[in-house]
């Protein structure tokens, strides 16, 4: 007699659902992004990202403290600067906002993992991620500036630097400079697979990083490509990346899964600003339930193979998971 299995038996109660769940979500899976600005006692709301703010260093410490109380183990720092030029000189200045923020966080929260974004868009007057020469992005001229920026962050106490510029060979340049200066313990989280995505719109408002001309498709990846993602990630690992990132997350879970299956380093998914803001907008209209939508989305990133998720939903998610 053919035995017909009833799969619903394992879904009938909360206990059986919990015991047979294949993937979970917790504080060890999530990192919080932070926007840091110059000045004191500043907390600026970001219109397109409800609940997310730009903080001066003094108020950033209060925000980090609230994250630590929820169990958040680390975060990614994005600096905004009023010092902009065509060479990105302030990107690697010791007195720039990111090194100051790193020192403050490490002084008060020494165990908090500090990861810093390494990119020139906030420090270049044209808003692109690399040095511009004759109207085009000069890949090789950008590399030493990125390396100096990463070194400045390492000297301030960063645990890991995360180049997001998408220049070829930037991981190699950064790793070489860090090692030469004795920062062999500072890791590199590479934005190895960063697509030229429409989902970054709110971030560009938040970071004041919209390009002054053209777009970033000559250096960020074409959303139509998947095999290229594996090539990019493998190259960055060869150059010295300790972890690789896929950005954005939700529309690119196939890429997260591909890298998880093919690579042996941790894979990070960046749940980006546009993904965050769409959920917030729909929830504000009452069209979706924010809590269940967020937790489902983050869990699906884990199921796809993300070892770590960077998300603006981190604090809300951990409050809901209590």
C-alpha cells in the first residue's frame, strides 16, 4: 500500500513549526548602518527614510548605545562631509568625521564591531565614486586615494573597511597598504557585487552623494548579469577580501544564493535604502503589515545564503524578535 505523507503534520502547531524551522534570524545576523555628520548635538531626519537619521558624533554614541542594548554586535559607518574637492583629499584626513566617529565608538564601546564605508562620493565635488579625468572615472588614479582612506580608518581603530566604489583592484591596493603599515588584523569587507540599482535613491539623499553628471553604470554592475557577480567576488577574494557583499538584497537573492554555494568566505547582503523605504511607505498606507513583512524579508535573505545582513530595519527587527 502506498503511504501518502502529510506534510502539514509538521506545520500544525507553533511547537512543530519552531522545531522544524530550517533557518533563523537573530542579533548575530544583523548590522546597523549609521550616517555620521560634522558638528555637535545634531540629529537630522532623512525624509525618504522614516526613522533613520544623520547623527553628529556625540549623538551617534547614544544611538550605538541603543543598538548595543538590543544585542547589535556592529555597524557600518557612512560619513558626510562639507569638505569636497576633485581629489578627495578630506577622505583620508585624520580629522575627518569617520575617524572621529571610530575613535569615539571604540572608546565607549570597545567590543562593538566598527566597519567603515570606503568610497569617495561624499568627498568629491562631482559626487562620483572615483577620480574624474577628462570626463571619465579614472580607475587607477582612484586606487591610492581609497587606500589612504582605508588606512586613516584603520589608524582610528576600525575593525574592518568596506570599499564600495567598485573600482577594479581596489581590494588589492587597500590590503597592501594596510599590511605595509602593520594593520594586518583589519579586515576587508568588499562590496564585490554592487549593482547599478534604482534601489539606492533614498541613500543618495541621506548621504548627499548623487552624481553631479551622468550615472554609475560604467563601474557598478549591470542588473542583467549573474555570472559576472561570481567573477567579481572571486577576484576580490584573490586580492584579499575577507567577506563579500551583494547589494541590493531583495531583488538579488539569486546572486546571494549563487555566492553562498560557490564561495567559502562569508556572504553579506545589504538590505538597501530603497527596499527599506518601500516597506515603510506601504506600511504607512496600511497596505502591508510592517513587522511581518520585514521579518519575512530578512529571513528570506538568510534562507538564500546570507551569513550577515546589513539593514536599516535592524533595530525594529530585534525589538520584534524579543
